[in-house]
């Protein structure tokens, strides 16, 4: 079984960090730092709590002058790089968190620190409070970063400005006014880095949830620019595709004329939590020309209040030749995970072809 993420902040981690801090911080007391880290409460802290605890403990050993603090952090990052330690490592997210906690009132120093630090470990979360407090100037800075020579800084421009960045502080203005974000995405739509392009796609997908028409217009304008940009549009439209949005389906030539579904059957009408739902169906292209067919299924999960909550899962998307048919058997696991609670009772399943629900069935989930 994998170790909890919080265990990234381990005795070994703090030993390596302390050794490096000893080299860059005059008078650093490794023993005292270790004692302050490993408080009685430490063991019960989760990942983010341990990260913030590390920040606050480190602050006790810093000059308490933010400009000087950042000078030491830059020196520390340079040393960590030299030793081959921590680059892009989740545990070192405490460095951007330090900027977030202690630099919010020093905009200029913090902007410089974020640009430097994100090239070692991503600052996508740390930049959010600055976007909230300094929206206008910060978005201009993000636009400038979108032209930066480092792909990690360019990615920060896109990822940090996502309207719905998961696990991050909300910035309501980004949801409300996407015109602040679009110049950044325009600059990055043909970025040579796949990591950056994927961030652009995720940003578009966020926008689609509040402003679908904007994404539809972008899809029409960017279509055919390059295969990489086409991939951005496709990934950025995934929510609209799952919703069966008419215009995006038309954009990709997805219709159901001449597409037949038959022999749909739920093979496991009773499923125990921990086991899998199994179903089978046949799809055929009866057209005289080839047709792209996107196959999905939706599970309507029974909720605590007795209502059903729909979640769509993709099976495949490919070209079917004239007259081609294919039988598909699929399993859907009901394995317990921390992000979903299962409630025993009647559930529903639907088959979706090119955005349209074509068949439904029921099954009972057993405790």
C-alpha cells in the first residue's frame, strides 16, 4: 500500500533540507529546527498542514525581512539544484508557500520570487492570493510570463490563471471576466512544450463550465492551426463533449444518423461494493460513408438524499467504416475511494453515442 502523501515530510526530508539550510543560513541551528518541526501535533497533520508548519518553522530562522528571506530562498534553490535535490518535487511546494504567506504585502519582491521559484517547483497555488489582491497588475504580469523563455514560467501563466484550478484559492474575477485570461492562452496555443499546452487545454475546460460560447468560438478560430492546437481544443472541450453540447458535437462531426445500437444488456444487475458492473452492447454504422463514433456511458450514482448524480465515462472515439459493427463488453469498478461515497440501492446506467443517450438500464448496488 502506498504511503500517505503527508509522509513526504519525513525525517529524511528534513535531514536533507536542514543540511542545505546549514550551508545557506548563517547561524542555522539544525537541532533546534528539527525540534520545532517535530512537535507533538506533527504526526496528526495532513500534507498541507505539514507544508504550512514547515513554512512557519523556517520563518523562525530567517532574517524576518522579506527581501532578505527571498535572497536566502534563491540561494537555497540554487544549492538544491546543484545537489540534484527536490526539483519539481511536491514536498518543496513549501517554498512557494513561504512567498504566499510572507510576501503578500510586497508585490514587486514576490513577483520576482515567484518567477524564480516556479522554475524549481510550481507556484500555481502561491500565485492565487496575489491574483486576488492585485488582479489587474498580476494578470498583466501573467501575460508577460506567457512569453517567458522558461516553459515552467509560461505554464505558470496558464495554470495559475485557471478559473477553477483544483485545490486552489478561488479568484472570482477569473470566472467572471475571462477576457483577462484569453490573451495568455492566445500566446500559448502553439507552445512547444506539451506540459504548457495541456495547461492551456485545462484552462479552456475550466472556462467552458461558465462560458461555453467562448470556448466554442475559440475552437472555431483555432481549428486547423496545427495538430497540437487541435489537440488543445479537443481536450479543452471535454466537458462540453460529455454534456452533449450541440455545437461542439457539430464541430467534430458527431451525429447519430445511421448509427445503430443493439443488444444492450446489464450483465450484473446486482453489484456488491468492491466489485464491478458489467455490461455489453453492439454499435453499427449503417451509413454508406465512414462515420466518427464517440462512445461513452453514464453512471447515475444514488446519493444520500435519494437523488441520482450523473457522471460520464469515455469508452472510445474512432472512425467506423460503412457497415462496420462492433460488440463491446465493459466493466465499471465500484472500488471504495476517498473522493466518493457509495450508497446501496438502485442505480442507473446510460449508453451515450455522439453525445446522445441511446439506451438505459438499472442495477442494484449492494452493501
